[in-house]
């Protein structure tokens, strides 16, 4: 006769934590037959959840892996790495539509395997994931060239010649940087690396770029990053997750009475006086001609 203890050992207790991760406990292993026979339980269960910094690398490297955890059984997990980011970037990414879309994709694969009666094993799951990866590589817009996208957008814009030149200079600077080529490279960490790289560049006179010049480069590049986001080529604007140090306007100092007295006491050479006289006369003549010609 089966005792109460034996019956309790055969039960599989489970719970879901507040973070959404499944924790399995019990004495009897959760076999593949349990997945097929306990139909009501399986239909209510979520197979997938996100894990951030599973290997605790944030303290040493500053970034951790964002992974999708796919539960095969209480003791078996399959982890798929999505990206690497800082805790602040993960907090923002976890609230985006892209995050929910990725989770729904892997959940759909696991639910589809269950609906088709397939054993949810690592081998079967890897076969489905490899198939999805191949299909994604063939039709992924993130593999497109962002530099070419930027060049085509500039060519189509109806802008002044000087404005076009300024935007082309920013594009060539991004091309020289070399670490942002495809849309997949548009990440907050790469934008931060671009900013650090720009601060080390020098002008033709050997001076470092000032903050205003760097801000202008970012402003022109961000314009086309935002266009890619609005065109739904990328899922988020990386500039929104980055805080860049901007240049500050210098406060002009007014002239003191001593400075004004120096100007009054200064003796101007004859050439300067002649130039000022001719300049004021020319301005007066132009204003008179404009007033006469503008009359109806």
C-alpha cells in the first residue's frame, strides 16, 4: 500500500517567482512523458523568460548578457544570447516592444513543438532555432549598410549645397571610424565609442576638436539614425540610451571702465581713419540708393 510520503514524493510541485523564472522542485524527475501526458498543465505554462547577467559579469566588465531562457524541464535549460548591455540599457530594453517580440518568438517555437507532439529536447529545439537563424540571416534588414542608407538619404534631400557638404563630412567621419557599418552596429555602446573616438581626433592645425564640432557631428549622424528608426529598420534609437557631454556656451564678459578708457586713448593710424571714413560714406550711399529705388 502506498504511503502518504510516497505519494507526496511522486508529486511535482512548481512555482513561478516574481521575476518570471520557473523553479521546479520535487523528488521525481520531470520526464518528457510528463510534458505529453499532463496536457492541462502544459497549456498554462510559459516556456520562455529573459535572464540578464546570468554569469555575473556586470561587476567586472560593466555589461552582462541578455539571454532567453527556454525551459526544457525543471533541471534542463537552454539559453539563447540576444545581446550584451549595461544594467541601465537592460532596464530600458526590457520595456520595449522589441523585447516582447523576441520573447513571443521563442515562446511560439516551444508551444509549436508541444502542439505538434514533438519531444521538447535540446536536439529538437536546436533544429528549430537553427532553421529560424538561417531564415533570419537571409532576410534580416539589420544587415543592410547604414553608410549607404545615409548617403542615399542625403542625395534625395532638397537642401542647400553647404548643408549637404556638412552632412557628407559627418558621413565620411563615420566611415573613417569604421565600427558602425550595418544597422546592427547602431547600439548605445558603439555610439559611446564613436563619441570617445571623436574627442581624440585633431584638426589640420593639430588641435583637438572642440565640443561644438563633436556635437554637430552627432547631430547630423543622429538625424539619419532617427530616420532608420522611423522606417522600422531598427527597433530603438540608440541615442536615447546614451548621455553625451555637450559643449557649453561661454559667458561674455562686459568691458570695464578701464578697458573703455584704453579704447578712447588709443591713437589710430591715418590709414585706419581713412578706411573708416570711406566705409561709413559707402554705407550711407547704399542706404540712400536703396531708399530711392524702393519708393513706388
